[in-house]
């Protein structure tokens, strides 16, 4: 069994889930349940899709950098952050490119290669998401929109569907990042900071 297979077959423990949700709420107080879902989803599925044209993703990265320049500065200027509870992936902020820490080509290459990692051991995302919801409830974590979004997100989890950030999160934080597999990040991107 490869290390990737082993990681995918692990189930999350409720203590790890609690810590991850608390981290999300501390770092992004405007997070809703949808944003928590997105973080845990990205940890399991990475980019969520295969990339057929790396040149197109690089062009889009340049376009997003231009758009990001018009956004007001928000919060701290962190260059990367873990997602989910067992942090198989990290979000690398485009701020790292804007600050000259990472080149567009380095980040795009890591992003494209991260999208090529496929799950080789099946797991039940809907059950894992239910564990996240139950952990939020059991620990009385103050996540916004639980009452209104729980059913919709449960349906999305059964379909293995991705979610966008909530409008509330986008308005507060203007997120611009790429999701990178943790091993690729540690070997190639993190040493650049």
C-alpha cells in the first residue's frame, strides 16, 4: 500500500476535527458551515478536478494576481495554511507570489501535479462529513449557518460535490490561493519562504 493510499484510508478522529474547526474559526471568524465544508473537502479531494491544460491554469493564475491587486488588504498576510483535519493539502496564497516568495511557474507546477494525485482507496465522504457535523454539534462550536446549510451540504457530501466559499467569507477575506498536496508543498514550496 502506498503512502497516499494509507492516508486516504484513514478516518478522522473527533479531536482533530475539533481543532481544525477551531483553527478555521480563529483565523476566519466570518466562516460559515459552507467554508468549513470547503476546507474539509479540499483536504480529501485536493483541487477536486483533473487539470487538462497546465498553460491555461498558469494564464488564469496571472489573471487572478491582477484581480487580487485590486482587493483591499485583509487580515494577516500568511502565505500558506493547512486545510481540514489531517492536512493532506495546504492552501498557498497568491500573496506568496505577489511578495516574491514563489514564482507563478513554481506554484502552478505544484498545483497541477497536486491535481494528478488520485485516491486509490475508496472512502465515504458523506460519512466523514457527518462526523464533522456531529463534532461541531457535540463541542458547541459557533459555526455560522449550521441550521440553514446542514441539509444542503449533507446532500452535496453524498454526491462528493465541491462547494465555493460563502459570500460572507468572500466579502470578508477575498481569498486567492491554490491547493497543493502537502508532500509537494513541503519539498518544493515551503523551503522558499
